[in-house]
C-alpha cells in the first residue's frame, strides 16, 4: 500500500486548525457566560450583573452614573408683581438680587446628583427688563382717565349724569337708553315723523311734494287780485 504524505500533512494541519477553533469557541463561551445578564437602575446609577437572577442587593460587576439632572422646580418657580427677598424663603446661600418692590420672575432650578440628592438654586429675572413700562402723566392741568398701580390699569369714568359710557362684566359699554332708533326701511328723500315712542319713522311724504311758504302769495297780493276782478266785496271775503 502506498501512503500519500501530502494528504497526511493536510490532515495534520486540519486537526490543528480544529483544535485552535475549538479552544476559541470555548473561550468565547466562557466570556459569554461571564458577561452581563442583567441591569438594574438605582436612582441615577445603572448596575450590571452576570447573574440573570441578581437583585439590587447583590454586588454589581460594573456600574455607571447618568449625568446629574437639572430642571425647574414647579413649586419654587413663581412670578411676583412686588418682589421681597427673604433668606427664609430662598436660603442663606442665595444672593439678594436687590429687586424688592419690582415685578420678578423667580426660577427655581433643581439639580439631582448621582446619590439622588436634590439641590435648588434660584435665579431672579426683573420683568421690567423685558417690557416697556408706561406711566400716567402727573400734571394737574390735564384730566386723567387712566391710572397704573403696580401691574394694574384702572380707568376712571365720569360721574356726570349725561355720561353714556358705563362698565359691564364683559367690558366698557355705551348706554343707549333713551336714544332714538333709526328707521331701517325709510325711503330716501321722504319726510320723517315721530312715532308714539319718539322714534323717527317714514312719513311717506316726498320732500318735493311740499309747498314752500316762499311759494305762497301774501294776503295783500291775494286781496289785490280779488279786488281787481271782483271788487271790494271779494277782497273783504278773502280777508
């Protein structure tokens, strides 16, 4: 029997390759067995475990913390029309912004660290820096109907009996009580008359149908004409 040495060399190389491959697979399996099987979030920290049944009381093989969170605290973020600083409210570590009496927006920024501890820092924004402030003239020669106190605007209404401007729950209103109503279906160039309520209505008489007094002859002219035709007796009748 003849032995092919070339084939033997190839078989030997294939055997070595299989051994190396098997060792690599075993190593990969060992690494997979030692890999993370579970992750648990505790506050701001994420813990990883190789045991799929691990609990938060077990020792984690790896942990990391999320960045500290910062957000507005709803209770501490307020707008005050007339601000007053107080260490009892804002803490001794907060600097007085010297904005007492001004309209101020207070921003309460809450920070939560990796240990879930909360810290609140305050910022103060003077609203006067954001809007234009309008004031009423103080000279005594002009009559003022508008006044501003803080952020409240007040209108002054005349107390005169003939004042028709009034206030209602929905705003200002002109009182039209006692005012005449227009005749909405009147004919153009017709004469108007008053109804029983004092409102003007269409008299249904055209203006050009009227006889002007300037077109009527005076009594002296009428008497003269009658006398010339019928004598003095006729003239006396006309009078």
